[in-house]
C-alpha cells in the first residue's frame, strides 16, 4: 500500500501528524498513537495490521 493512502485513511479517522521520528512519522488521535514507516510503499501486511488495529 502506498504511504499516502495509509496516511489518508488515518487522517480520515481523526489522526493528526505530531512529529518525525528516526525512520517513522508519528500520528496521534487523543491518547492513540501510531508510527508510520517513512517509505513510499508500506508492506501490505503491515498496512492492514495498522488499519485493523484502529478498526478501519
């Protein structure tokens, strides 16, 4: 999955960009925090696991 697509879905669910980490970008929604790898393509299994974690 493209990183842009994953971020678009997270933003639609209320996550906002907080900061850059070492190799990840950090997105938060209240107390929920998700780290997104800074790659153009994110492994499909990882992307689906992130989406499933938040019920998306």
